[in-house]
């Protein structure tokens, strides 16, 4: 099969991904399925892994690797003990590729927090390829009404956005700010609106502010300088009840914390050092990371029932380096999708 293989970490401008012919994956467990990949979304976390930003976190755990963890494709082969899926069925694979299934987290339905969780795309089982295997327990059916290119972003950006909104403790008319309206942020706007919240989109560039408006944000405010932003926010909306941050900037994280009223909640979907946090304001800082299998099924249900807008553009698989470079320099409107 063809795959974009990473053998050495480096800046994306140096084109570290190489299109190679490697052995097609084979079913190794009787509860696995083999799928022909039709679409794989491009996520900023892949960029961090490829460029070596996350080596201190052990990502990627080994080289060579194939990135890509929001995948949709069609089952072309099933193991002998597969009972819930069938040949020809379309399924999606999220970053959660497997877990131990018996620890305290797995038993409580929080298998994404399992210490032995397997992450798609951190091994040779990534989506920047033509085929992939997965156990039926970690595959999610995709409705016929959804195009594969439309559905793929739901399997990382979608579940990440949904889980972040849940973590913000949504309620009708509650005021939430989405800091960073890109691939994940524009879906966060939509899930927040489905929860009845008043949504403020925050971004540095006009393109992303326009995206926020397009998917239903009630207001947008451009971030240029902290005091200017806080003054505009206070004048137009007042302080936020909660903030959700997907902009990979510690300055923006600090801004989000300052934008929330006392006793409010800040949900972080990015890694950041937080040296200056005023405990006397009784604000809550909460992290969020993907979600469980039940969360993934709920994301698909909500997207289908509400005809959610997913802003994406498709590119051939062999353009992965260029697409990631465009993502790095904010030239992608929302989400990019690779098609083998």
C-alpha cells in the first residue's frame, strides 16, 4: 500500500513525510477489520509530532511512523469473530485505537484515559495511508448520509470539540468564548450553540473570525492586544461564564483566564504553562482530551441529526507535507482532509 511515512523528525518545510510503498496491513486478531481508507483529517497534533515539539511527551513513541488519526473508510475484510460490523460497511477511527478494557477508567467508560490506551497514528497504524486495521470495539459506524470527507474531521476535531463543550458545563444562555476558531474551534462553536449557549468566537485573523460567523457564533472579537481585547469584551458582552481554548499560545491561554468572571471555568485543549493564576478568583481550570467510544457515537449522532456544518477542503494523500505547512502558517480555513 502507499503511505506517507515519517522516518526522521524535522520542520515540515523540509518535507519529512515520504510517499512510500509498504506492506499492506493484515488482520492479526479475530475481532479486527481491515478498512480501505477513503479520508483522513489533518490535525495540528500531527504537526507537533512530526516537528519534534512533543518529544518530551514521548510522541511519536518510535520511528518510522505513519501519522493520521481521524479516519473514515470501508471494511474490506473481517476477522473470524467480528459480530457487530460487516463487509462493505463504512466506519470511522478516532485517536483512541484501543485500551486495556479492564482498568478503573475503562470500567467507568473513560477508556480514553486508560494508561494503556493505544493512539492511532503514533505507530505504523496511521491514516496517511491506503489501509488500516482496527478491532471492532474501537470502530464507529458512519451513516450513509455522510460523505467520508465530511465525517473524517468528526473523529478527532469533532470529539475534541464536543468533549470541551461538555467540560465547560454548558447551560442555556451561558456566555462562552471559543479562543482559536480553526479546525477544532469551528466545531466547538457549533456544539456550544447546540447546548443553548451564547458563543463568542475569538481569533487573530479575519478568515477565522468569518468561519466563526459562518457556523453560528453570536459575536466575534479579534485578538490583537490583551488590554484592547478585554476592553472590547467588557463593552460588548461583559466577562465570560466560561472559555474554551484551542489556540496554541500561552498568551491566549492567559487572556482566556482573564476573560472569565470569578467562579467561571476555563477548558484547555492545548498544552500550556500557567505561571500566573489568581486562586482568589475561584476560577476552575480544566483539561480535555478526545473522549470515550460513547462520546464518539454521540458526536456522529448529533452531527447527523443537526446537519452540522463542517468546513473542510480535500487534498491528495501525497500533498500531506504541503497541507501541514499550510496548517502551520494558518493558511487552512478550518479542516484539511487527505484522500488516498
